[in-house]
C-alpha cells in the first residue's frame, strides 16, 4: 500500500472535517453499528472498536476475524493515543520526513502500528476524545472505511463535513 495519494496535511485536515459535535456512549454505539452494518452488507472480515478515552465502549469481530485483529486494534489505538492523529497520518508523515517513526517516538513496533485503520474521534472545541479502530482489510481500506463510517454518521446528523 502506498500513501502517495495522501499528504499528512490532507489527512490532518480530514481529521478536523470529521469532527463530532459530541462523543458519548450513544455516539460510540451509533458509529459501531454503522460499521457493523457496512461490514455485514459487504461481507467484510473486520473487527471494529470505538473508544472514549481508554474505555472500549464498542467492540465487534465479524466473521473472518480472529485474535490477531484485536492485536492490530490495540497497536493502532496506542499510536492514536500517543499522537492524536490517525495511524495513516502518522505513516504518511513518517514517509514524507524520511524517518523511522518507531525510533523517533520511542514506540516499539511490537506495541504500536502505523497502519491505516486507527482514527481519532475529535469533538469540536474539545480535541481528541476517543478513537475509531478498524482491522481486517488492507490498511488504506481500513482507513477509508473509518472515514465512510464517520461521514455516514455526520450526514445522519446533518452536520456539514468536507468530503
């Protein structure tokens, strides 16, 4: 997978565009349910997790997933918690800067993964308050599914977003 079609600036702007008006259990469940609905419609082998802070509010593993997906989710979650940015943003920024992300951040690859599918849940005026995590597809597809979930949720609220 290449991140050449994205810049870290574009991905950072995307995070802001996907800002939520609030984040609570109901929002976390709604995001998770959208993910399950899309996953089932498309027969996707994905694990989905929605966190508020460090608290896992929603977790589902659809057919075709296993414990390895949970390990990926945990590694992606640590990256988002550390940086406040999506895992794809961090991967892209590291490539742009030509750095070893793991060494620079003193974050071992065994416990952190800069692979797409970890997205910060940003609340307008509050910053990052949670994380949406997807595992099971190629990493760009994990990321794009996360964006699709957030877009669908925001459209249902009729909240303007950049597409």
